[in-house]
């Protein structure tokens, strides 16, 4: 009887172990990357501090791990210091990226930002020829999220950077200043949008991002991710310790970069999950456009942006016109 009890106990134990591990189904791969966690190069990340004052840009990079490292360019919001996003830049670098940030927004123009990035990339190419300059991401927050599009155009037109794989990530972004319909339709890049504040947003009219998304040609290379109602417009700022708790933001950013620039197909579901449903819910949550003389965000009435976008032929209040 004692032997039977021991045998039954062994069977139950084994059965419980198998059930807990998923039985005959595929168990989680222990090597599966956790995109929202700090990267494996965290201890190697260094800043180029000497570049901050003289050259108008800062760099975070994984020292000793630059072979084939893609480039990520980062733009903060209008009148915002790039150092407010140093935590996010350092986090991205920990995943094996060479991250360059600049504060040179140039009053709704990409010109000064392009000049700073030109200088930074030339320096990087000279110092670190082992990096992969054919893979480029341009990402930004708020005004920087809109200016990211003309910055990407600048480098794709130049033909020296991002000519193999490229992606724009607009974080709670604004207008694509300096770009008309033809420019956006001809921009051969993946377009990705991360919206804060739930489906209604944080006050920046989602029609702006929807318009840019509709004008970008390739429907299979678009991503639209919405974070919850409690994420405010400044959610992406802070030092490394502050941003590490924001896994809902970090996870899609690294998934987007790894999918597009490193060919990581495990990230694909994160990148494109629920895209059509998300777009539908964002459209349903759009507030009414206020008639003149009341200010409307999508017309650029706020922050004196109207005159600048009026120089282009894009009606940001009606994204449905560009499907």
C-alpha cells in the first residue's frame, strides 16, 4: 500500500509539473526578449558628454558593442531640452543602438536639427565605421514627433543613411512641418505613432497623426499604439530610473526598433497588434472641431503654428481626405 501511495504521489507531481509548464504545448522560450526591460548592454552605455555644448547634440551608446549597431535620432518637443529625455535615450542604447539627440528644433523647421544630426553622424561614421549606417530610426516627442518626418526625408534624400531599413516613431506628435502631400506620400518609411492619454489623447488633436498616417503610402508598415488615460503629454521624460517603470511605453518602442531595424519577427505582434481596432477607436473619440474664431488644434491655431502649416497643402483637420 505504501508503494502505491508513493507511486501515485510521483504521478501527481509529474502531472502537475507538466500542466504548469503548458503540457505538450510550446513553453515560453527562455531566450524570448523582454522588450520593456533594460537591455543587456546597460552597464556599457556611455554618453558623449563633450559634445553637448559645442556641437548641439548628445549621444548615448553601448561602448564596445557597436558592431552593426543601428542609428536612432531623437528630437524633443518645442523649447524642450533634450536632457529631459536622457532616460529614454539611455534605455534605447542599452538595447544595442547608437542614440543621438538634439534640442535644435529651429522654430517649426527641421533645418537646425538636420545640421546637428549631419555633424553627429559624420563624427560617428569616422569614429565607429563598424556601425550599420544603412539602418536609421528618427523618433521624437510632441513637436519633435512631427519634425521627425522631414528629418527622415532629409537623410533618405541624401542617400547615406537609412537606405536599407528605416522607421519614424512619433510620440504624442504634432505637425510634419515643412512637408506637403507629395513629400509624405513619397516618404518610403515605416510610420509609427504612440499616443498618450487614451483614445481621446492629451490635447494634441489625434487628427494630426491620423492625417500623416493616411498620407504615408505603405499600409502594411504603419503602427498606431495608444497608452492609457493616465499617461500625460510629458510621460516620456525623466532620467533612467524614472522611465524604467513605464514599460507600456518602453515595450512598443524597443519592439518597433527591433522589428524594423533588426528584423526581429518576435516583435511583430507587439508592433501591429490591434491596429485597425485602435484606429477605429481613436476616430470615434475625436472631439468636434471648433469653428472659427475658436481655436482648433488641428488647424494650428494654438502656438502660432497655423501660418507655417498653411504654406503646405495638407488639411490636418480631415484625415479622411487622404485615405
